[in-house]
């Protein structure tokens, strides 16, 4: 306690330089933490799904005007054809349409805006999304929707949403047949609160379905455990040549986690630029702290001499420096928290993610999957259901924790770095006095 008392007295006497230390450290740590956390979040996009290593997106490369044009949009029958011809490699597939961004939905005369999509009955099983209530096989029927848990609470409060009617754009009534867990913020489907049945799209002719065109669909494939993606792509390439009999379209699978990087939504160059910037800011802040400490050497040497004359040993001096650095670091971290709290809204708008989602561990969608949710009917191959071998297409109950960069480890490294310089400085002061 005596060390802490003398430390506080020292900090108060040098309040000017210490205030500069706290402000510079606080601002530098805040900016660096936000940069590193945002890039860690970016690198973990679409890894929130259960066993995401086995989940793939169908990539289509179109060749026209003497150029190759990669796209995540593909032909409708591709997923069903893959499922039928590769039953030993493919566990399930699904097809979606993503046309309804920020669409208007009405329930009880109230308006709600959310992203919407169409999907078949295997969407939740393939993507690895927990269905809270309802049978996904209802998506084989037209005018059927599944809504997210959050949207269900907003629309119907404590009422049971199952069987309720929602109206799309005040023109098309649909029946709620199920509720699914909300997509987390690191999902490309984040903000999608409505999943309409693909059968609705067929009924109203929302897009052409066939090999001759109509590239209006996103298709996803879940591989069986142990299957190598390169082997599957080799077989898909040969299969596409046989079915389409054309050399202007090339089909392959890419891991779902590479979706944003693969199609230019984000780039590794920008990620590395920002990571380098964050590291440079941390280094500059640390050097600034060290230089301010060095500038106070003469004054601190006299104070240490007084303590040595009063019977303080080297360990006591080191302890005082540790307390001083700890108080400054704690004050800086409190400043970081204060800045994040007070500037939360502009920061979230700038980062395009909530601070809660940025700093929290990723939540896995779903804890268990029921085989009753899997359906495969060959009569619907050209329609909506594409889940091969539904009877034994269960998912292993393995829950892998989301790998994520830990910003706290980085902060600890900076703290150790600053402690080191403080200890070196303390040694420089204490040792000459010790030999006098």
C-alpha cells in the first residue's frame, strides 16, 4: 500500500506529462483496437455456420466478349444436378434468390422493412441454421414464409406467429409457417428476416429456371465429412461439360468463408493495409510513451535517490514503476471504454457493424438438427427440394468454437512492452544510486 501511495503522489506531481501519456495511449489503443477488431471480424465473415468448413458456394465463370466473368450467381438446375450425380460427396444443397433488399412487409396493418429471399426446403439444413419452430418442408408450398425470431417478436409480440398472415408490399399475402434464428452480423445474410418458399417464385415466374440462362440464383452445397473440395470440383467440371455441352460456362465450388474475398466484396490488400496501419499506430503510441518517460529522467533520478536514502531497495523501486505503469494503462483503457461508449453510433456507422458484434465471440447458429427437417423428393428436383439421401443426412453434433483474433492479447502485448521500458528506466535510475 505504501508503494501505491508514493506512486499516486508521483503521478499527481507529474500530472501534466501523465495526462499526455493517458490521452495518447487511450487514443492510440482505441484506434488500434477498432482496426484490429474490424479486420478480425472481416476475416471471419460467413464462418458463423455450423461446420462451415464443409459449406460451399457455387461459383460460375461466364466467358463472353473474350473475357472471363466470375459470379456468385448461377443457373437454377446446377445445385440439383450436383446433388443427383455426386451423392457420395454431397450431403445437401439449396437454392436461393436474393432480390428483395429492404422490402416492405405488413402485419396487422403495421409496416416492417427487412431483406427477404426465396429458398427451398433444404435451405436451413444446408446452411446450418437452427429452425426454432415449424417444418422446413412447408417451403415446398407457394405463399409460405419463415421469419426470423427478431422479426417475429416485432410483428406479433407474444402471439404465436405460426399460421399468421403477412403481406408483401400490400399485394401478396403469405402464411407464416416457421421461425428461424437470426443471422449473426458476420453472415452475408445478416438483415434477412424473411425466407419465402422457392415454390412462390415458380408460381409467379420470378426468374427463368433452366440450363439456357436465367442466372438468378445463389446455390450452396454442404459436403460430407472428409470430402476434399478439389476432388469435387474436378468431377463438377466434367459434369457441367456433359450437361450443358458448352464451353462458355465454368462451374466450381468455393468455401463459404471465401465468399467476400472471392467476389470482390472485400480484399486482402485492404485488410493488410489496415492491419499495418494499426500496428504502426501502436508502435508510435508506445514510442511516444517511452520518449515522455525519458524526458523526465533527471527529475525521476532525484526522487529515486530520496527513496533509496530512505531505505528503499531495487525491488521496491521496480514495484513503484510497475504500479505507475499499471495506473496509467488502466486509466488509458478507461478512456478507451469512455470513447467507445460516447461515440458508439458514429463508430458503428463507420465500421458497418455494432460494437457488441465486433467484440463478442461469434455465436453458432443452431445446436442440433433434426433429420425430420431433411427432405428429398425426386419429383421436386426441377423445383425446390434438393437434399439427397435425407434418411441418413444428419449432422454430427460437433460444435467448433469460432476462431477469432483476440484484441485483448494485443493489448496485453503492448502493456508488457511498456512495462519493459519502465523497468529498464527504473534500473537505469536505481543502479547508480545503489553503488554510491
